[in-house]
C-alpha cells in the first residue's frame, strides 16, 4: 500500500473496495487496492510499481462488460473512469480511455461529425469499447478509430495505428497482449447534424424497447455464433425467466442476464453454464462468453 501512496494522491486510492460499486451488473467481490488515476504519469507509475513488486494488476474502464467473481480481485485494480478528457480538432476526436463512449458520440453530434452514431447507447468507456471492438446496429469501433496511445505491460508507450490493433469481432490486440489503452483518436466525417441526431434517436428507441435497461446487467453475455442469434437460441430452449439465486435470464431480451435481486457472481456464472449446456444439447452450438470474467 505504502509503495503506491508515495506516487499516487491518497484520495485516488482505496483499500478493500467493493467492485460491485464500480460495475454495471452490481455484483462481485472487493479489490485489494483500487486506484483511480487521472494522468498518464500516474498510470505509468502504477504499472511500474506493480511490475517491480510483482503485484497483479487489473484494468477496468466503466465496468459495463465485466463480471467480478465473489472473492474479488487480488493486487491492484486500476479504474480509468476518471481519466476522461475529450478533445475535438477538425474531423478528429481524441478521447482519454476512461471517457464515456456515449459522451464521445454526443460530442461528435455537437460538432456535426458522423461515424459514431452506433455508439450513442453503448454504456462503457472509450478504452473498453476499443478493447472489445464494441459495435451495435451495423457500426463498430474498427470503422472509426485511427490511432491509439497505449502502454505495454513493460511500461513502453506505443502509438498504434488501426491496422496494428488486430480488431476483429469483439477482439483486439489489447486483449491478447494486455496493453493499457490511454488515448483513442477517432477519424470522423462532416455530416448533417439533424440526420446524425435522428439516427441516434432511432437507435436509442430501438435499444430502449429491446433491452432490459431497467435492471443491472452487462449487456449481451455471449458472442454471436456465426449464422445465429444468441437470443433466439436461448428463447428456443425455453430459458427466458430462468433464475439462479438473484440472476435471471431476461424476459425482454434472452441474450441478457439481469441482476434481478442481489445476485452473486456465482449465481451469474451458474446461469451461464446452464445456458451453454442447454444450447449445446439442443443445437450442438458452443456459446462463447463476450463478457469478461475477472477475479477469483
Ligand atoms: C446495457 C448494456 C448494453 C450494452 N450494449 C452493447 C452494445 O450494443 N455493443 C457492444 O459492443 N457492447 C455493449 N455492451 C458491453 C459494453 O458496454 C462494452 O463492451 C463496453 O465497450 C465496455 O467498456 P467498459 O469501459 O465498461 O469496459 P469494462 O467492462 O470496464 O472492461 C471490459 C474489458 O476491457 C478491458 N479494458 C477496459 N478499459 C481498458 C483500457 N483502457 N485498456 C485496456 N483494457 C481495458 C478490461 O480489462 C476488461 O477486460 C453493453 C453493456 C451493457 C451493460
């Protein structure tokens, strides 16, 4: 603990912090140490100290796509949610990784820039969205991202262009090589503000009418298997409404598992296991989780 205190202001550092308060799904255990850095230098210091003292390090953005296991996360967890500046320069937007991708899309709208309409309802950070190559309604991060400033696990700063990022369906080099994304540069096009706004309103309406946004969740739990829709597969197994503990397969959207009533991570993981088994038994399809499971 002292080793971090010397480099990070005390108010940015918490011990035994319940991570359920830092995730959308509102479950899971505590972080031994949670730090909210606000500068690049602080992030670099945390990484260097963790490396020197062999302390495990975990990074989260807004926590909208993670399940933290009930025993929590050992070592130091960095939450980037306060590292959130956004700048606009002509047709480019440069966003620090902890900024809300929704805010970036709103700033694009304010500046009549088109390309980020798809992201107007994705509830995560810019860094998390790039890490996951998030997408919705026909748009995806790989279509609008031009560069990213990242930190390798050895503490080296890298300026990457899109082709280096190996962006695929909910996949990226950041996942495989454990880079920390610091800044993301978007290349957008000038558009018509009214048209951009109307597309965003339409997508927001679609999202609100189809997704159980009134409950905590982590969005679509599974990746889409080629040629199929996860929700339909789960629906056809008659699983909607199935509950384990406080976790329930949404009746509104079968691809979502909601935290209906004080669910534990174990409830959630048991329900994932049940869905995978039932879908495999009925359709011979192996579902792969999109959501990231962290901790022990
Ligand atoms: C209601 C709801 C709707 C959703 N709808 C969509 C959707 O339409 N499309 C879609 O693609 N996703 C959707 N999601 C999932 C989620 O919002 C996205 O994946 C989002 O981009 C994750 O960002 P985050 O900051 O919350 O990441 P987190 O959940 O905090 O982290 C996810 C992963 O990214 C890593 N990570 C986060 N930030 C960084 C960083 N700066 N550097 C390195 N690694 C990092 C973490 O280690 C973790 O492995 C939805 C989720 C919810 C709850």
